[in-house]
């Protein structure tokens, strides 16, 4: 037992006992009790060297009364929250909406800002400042409560305060409501931006450009604010629609859905292929790069070169021979690419009309990985002949699992995988749905809604036909700006009122068809509707239930005439 002193920051800890029969980690735990510095953060200097957990005290040369130096910071003490938790439902409506949008617009894992792209107009109750995380917004946002200079130009995608800094600096009202920057004259909105002084000549060009830009957008008394989504998903935001919209902008030349997430292999195999393409498989070179102490990084299959991703799956003699054997089955001679992504991109081009050919890369990657793990963890021996047979067997099983209607014995397919190309194709062309007439005692009304790309103009349309496919009536009208789903709901409501105000309502029941599944599910209460549409949905639902209307969802191909009338209604 030795007694030493430890200097830490400005403190000197005297008479600290060191039990040399215990490992240095025990000593570090003692210092943790005295200083609050966790052992993993402690750096203790002994005679110019760093004390490690695995060191032996006899070799360290520690002496009685010796002064040691320790570096490291203690954990901060967690403070009690100043305010208690507040549940979402207890917040005002404005703060609930802000909270939801802010959570959707938080910075991404790698520092990039991921937001809701393609939002056309934002509710007047949303702080526009929170929405500056996004990209590719429409012409501008309208807000009663926030900075008008946060309006965005859809071309440059910059806040106007950055695009026109002089105008922003001279503005007398930087945080007013939109309604404070103009007025209605004969029901037409006119912008009126107040500045604190007259403009200099060199500032006039910026003023003219600024006014020309905001004059393209105006307010309307009869239009309520709405939160719009013009990305994928029929105007309804969802995680999937956001992912698809982002994927279109970041996918590049490598189509992951076509070459990796194609559904031909089990999910865990697809995950492995994704890791292979990103060079993130736990091979020996990669593990050593991550900090693991590995003395031997040679490939366990050939013991000739370092085990990298490209070597293990492509250039290792065993892997290379396996690829070559499958190529020879189809009498194909080619030069193999040196990276997995290139193989996946070009593989299907070698045999365009073969279904089983597309399975081969995933089967080979998985078989090599399984064989490698057997060698590493079970001291197995990799035999190329056995590996080729197992790979063919796995190929046959995956192919028959994907196409259960194929009638061929597994043994025959294992013996010669090319037999799959000789089988008759059972795939028939997709059957296109078309409109069908209603029963003789019923009428069918097809409705649809449409909007322009920026959501600023909308139209609805509908066509009423009988069992003889005769058109009895139709309608087409404009409904103003809004998201596509709002136009669809308005079209359904208009169609119901249109039918029940006619004499035909007494002659038969109504079948109403829409090609918007969200609207149909909301009305039939198959899924809850957003709060912003709940009143309209409830009103339509009452009409449908009390009048005995049969409401159906149909594909777009069955609703072409109503779609044409809706687009005609936009004008």
C-alpha cells in the first residue's frame, strides 16, 4: 500500500492510498469518488508516461509520496427542469402546430437540414422562422404573425431578408403580420411596405426587384390559410411521401430500389448488400480501422491479401471462381467490375430476359459471407465445389419462393439453373381497370378534384351516368386555392348535393366513386382525418350515411371523365 498525492486542475489531493495488489482501474475508481471524473476520462501521468488500465504496478515504478498529475473533466450535474412537463393536448392550437412542424424540420443526423419539401402555403398561425430549414418552397408563405421578409423566392430559395438586405434594414416593421404590409382596394390586395427614409439611387434597383417579386403573390379575403404538401402522396404528407420526395433528389445514378431493395432476397440479405455497397461490412480491415486490435488482417479464405470488402466478395480466388462458374453456366464471358455497386448496376444487362439471373448477385454475396463466417468462427474449411453447390441450392430455393407458380423440381433447378429460362412465362400484361355501369336501379356519379402545381387554383368536376352508360348530367367549376385533398372533398360534397337536388334522387340509389383513397377512407371512418378537414369530412359522412350512398374508391383509369371535368374547372 502506497500513499501518493494527485494534482488535478487547481486542486492537490494528498495522501491518496494506492493498493498495488489491485489493477490501476481500481485506483481510477478511487479518484472518481474524489473528483467526479469517470475512469474512462482520466489521463494520469506517471514519470512522463500515461497510466493504462492493463499496466502492472511493478513495471510502473510508483514510489511512496510521489506526485501524480491527472487530467480530465467531471460530468456536469443534471439540473432539475425549471418547468414541469406539458402535454401536447394542453398547449394552445398555435403551439401544437408549431411543435409538430418544428419536429419535422429538425437538423438531420449529419448536419443537413431535412424538412418538408414542396410546401405550397403555410398556415398563418405558423412562425415562418421555423420553416426556413426547408428547401424548394413555393413562391411565398402568408403569415399573420411573423416576418414578411421570410417569404421565399422559389427560384433562389432564399429568404427575402437575405435576398434584399437593404430593404429589410430600412423597413419600419420587421416583425409584423402580413395584414400590416398592405390593404384591400376594391377587393384586390395591394402591398404597402413602409420604409424609414427615402431610398437612395443605388437602392432603387433592389426596391424594384423586391416589389416585382412580391407583386406576383397577393392575398384573398375568401381563402383560408392551409398547410399544403405538393410532394408525392396525393397532397397528404406522410413519412413515406417525404422519403420518396427526398429520394428523387438524392438518388443519383445508383437506383437502390432496383438493385438492392428489389424484394428478390430476404430482408437481412438485402441489408448485407446495402452494407457491401457502402463498404461497411465488418471485414478485418474495416474492423481494424474502427479501432479493434486485430493482428492478422489477411483474408481467411485465401490467406493471401488483406480482407477488404472488394477482395472478399470479388477478387478473392474463391469468390472469383464462384462468379466465373455462374457466368459459364450461361456461356457469358465478361470482365468483372472491381466494386460491388458496379456489378449490381450492370448485372441485369447481361441477361435481360432471365428471371433467375437477377437473383445471382444476392445469392453469391450471401453465400460468400456465410462461408467466410464459418471459417472464422467455426474453424471450417471452404471447399469451392461445396460452395458452388450450396449457392445453386440457395438460388433455386429463393427463386421458387419468389415464383411459387413455377412448376419445376428443385433438384432439376439446382442441377441446372438455366432451366428456369426455358419455362413458359406466366406473367400476363397488367389488366387495365375501366369504368363499369351501375345496376339497373342505381345511378353512378364519378367525381374528382384537381389543382395547379402551386396549389393556387383548383377545380372540381363530376359526371352522372345510368346503367346504360348514358351521361345524364355533369358539372365543372373552380374552387380556389388549396391542397389536392381539399379539392377532392369539395368535389364529393358538390356531387352529393348535385344529385340529391335533382329529380333522379327519387328514382334510384347513388353510387359515388372517387379516385382519392384518403378521402374515401376518412368519410367511411376507416382512418382518422386531419383536424383541418374534420368538419368537412363529418358533413360529407352524414350525407353518405343518411342518404344510403354507396361510396367507393376507384383507380384513376376508371375516373378519366371526372378528371377531365375537374381540370376544365380550373380554367
